[in-house]
C-alpha cells in the first residue's frame, strides 16, 4: 500500500495550514473529523498541529471534490491508499508484568515484547502478580510483598523497581503507546526509547497539615513533579492543584509544541477526593484517544506509599 509521501516533521497550526491550502478552518476541521487527515496531534491547550502529510491530503481532497467525488467516496479511496500494513516488532524490549494488564499479554507476545514475571505474596500465600485481585488487601500496602521471578537479557528493560528514584507509571504509558500505534510507520523501538527519555511525571498525594496541633480544614496535596532535568516538590491547596499542574504540563511540553503521545493515570477510584481530582484532570486533555485511566495496582501503591495517591505520566 502507498503511504504518506512526506516524512518531514515540520508542523503547522491551523492558521498556517489555511494559508497553504486555501480553505477555511471550518473545512479543515471537517476533513479532520471525517478521518481524511493523518494522525493530527493536539496539545494540552487544545491546539491542533498539522504536518506536510496533511497538506498533501487536503490538496488531494480538493482535487477529488472538483472531479465530483463525495466525501464518503474519498474516505474509501484514502482508506485504501494510506492504509499501512506495517506491523513493527520489539525484540529488544522487556516489561515487567506490573506495568501491563492481563489482557495485554497476548499483544506483547505478538509484538515480541518479553514480559518479566512478578509474584505477589500475602502472608504465606504467593501467586502470579495478575491474580492480585484475589487477595483482600483492604488498602493496606504492608499486607503484601512483590518479588521478581524472571530476568531478561534484552537491551531495554522496565523492571519492577523505581526508575532513577522517580515514582512513575511511564512504563505503563510506553506499553499503551505501543499497543495503540504498533501498526504506524513511526512506532518502532527507537521512538519508544526516545519517548522514555522525555517523559513527564506527577505523584499527587492527599496530606493533612497541622499547625500547633490544629489540623487545617482545607484539603492539601503533596505534588512531586519530575522531568528528565528536574524534580520539583510542592504542597498545594485542592483549589490550586489543577491550575498549578496544568501550568506545569504546559511548561514541560512547550519544547514539543504541547504535543502528547500518551497520557496515563493510575488512581484509587474508591477514594472520592482522588476520583474528583482525576475527573478534573481528564478535562485538561482534549484528545481522549491518547488518555488511559486505570486503577491503582499493588505495585503502584507500594512505590507511591499511599493508597490514595494519583500517578500521572505524559510522553
């Protein structure tokens, strides 16, 4: 099958694209909504970013419409023309099973991704990690222990430990990125490693603050924000939490034009304050196709040290 001809990484805002293809912003948005463009990226500020591939496609749509083709017919033409049959494999990658779900195992096998096994133990009982729901943990992270039961010789491994002393769910995000994009031409081992080195992470934990033996009535959160360059810690009121995190996200992603490849959140959805925070966090991200919200697993409970912590990663 033919693929998009241009591989130039130059991007355009919708105003720039309008000037290049001589159509309105409304028309461009319509073509995008009909799936006629490529993988249009959206930033945290809801800005669409287009590429030269999109320029080519829009010009082709214009030519076909002049010849009398309907949008439904053009969609079928593009489906055939731009459908890539490439399926990448990842023979140098290995992930601990603490970073994936049981449903993702078969995909890992299909893509030649090695999965490293972990055991969960409660008292004298041990079981494979994926069976953790069979234990009644009651939110007590001291009730269970995790231990790796396999090793790998693969070049790039994400094992069940803290990474560079950062508390992060980035490995889960990397696997989800692969799962969603492995059929795309630019999703390969090199891209995955590149994304792993430019991840941005937040640990959000509810805290109680006391002043002279008097507990403050306002809800506060401890926030640890880590990037490849810095680690920043703050304590914020709940009323300031989302706006401050959104500011950090925009600052972190500004070198990448705000483009997000995968957003992953782990939280305890049985803890109402955490659930409320996650619900608001979700509104920050305009492109829900790159967003996954999952429950806080035993591994993430253990590295965060708190049952009601929230882990957020963006790659």
